[in-house]
C-alpha cells in the first residue's frame, strides 16, 4: 500500500496554484480553496492542499516549485487574500519546510517572504471553479496568468511534469520565450 503525504500551499490565485500542482507527476489530488492558520493568520487565504507520493515527488521539490511559481519575494497589497505560505500538518513538517525554504534563498535576488504556518482549517472552493485551468485552458485568465507558470514547469522542472497534461504547451516556442524572460 502506497503512502501519500499532504501539504497546503498558498501564494497566488488558487486557480494558478491548483493548475501548477495538477500538472506534476506524483501528485494524487489537489484540493482548491481557502486555508486558515492560527493567530494573526487565522483569516482564510486562497490556497491548495496537495496530496502527493513522496517516492515520486518529494516535499523539497514541491516547495521549490511553489517558490518559483508565485511572487514569493513580493509583499504586495493583496497578501491577505494571497498569503505566501507553506501550511504544515506536523511539527516535523514545519522544521523540514523551514529548512527547505532557507536552502532555496540563494536562488532568489530578493528575500523570500514565504512563511511556514500551522494548518488550521480548509474551505473548498465552489465546485464550478475547481479544476479551473484544465476545464478552461482557452480562457484569457488561463492564457495570461496560468500558462506562464506552466511554462516555468516545462523549462525548470520538466522531469516532474505530467507531459500528457502539458502536451498543448510542450513546444519549443514556450521554452524559448521563458528562457528569454529569465535572462532579462
């Protein structure tokens, strides 16, 4: 019997975050909705819960992907709605997640603001907006905001992507566009 782990991640729009993690191998399920933590972070913020097989994709890779696919160094005005966080389910996960985030700081020019917070509760999104990207890939929002995040997966994390799910994006034009943006 396979053992699956779970972690909750927030940082940007839950449609974007959901699509990123639905596009990875080893991810069994992505629950889209709102997560609350404790104390000053007890208000609900857009996030996802990811159920994953650590033998296929581990927590370190999931957090690295998360840091690269949302504004993890930006303390913008919408942070209450889009809290940059890793929500943990145990003390061990908290310690490991903090170490992982610290280990990736050197990949970023600015300070990472992503917090490691205790998971307190979850409210699922309305059913009509779940699986948003894969139900609506041609919508302008998907093209403008989600496709660029999926392009990052194809270029930087391709060995962890579900190539069948990303087939429509998996061509050299997107890889070239991302590489040019990364150098700018």
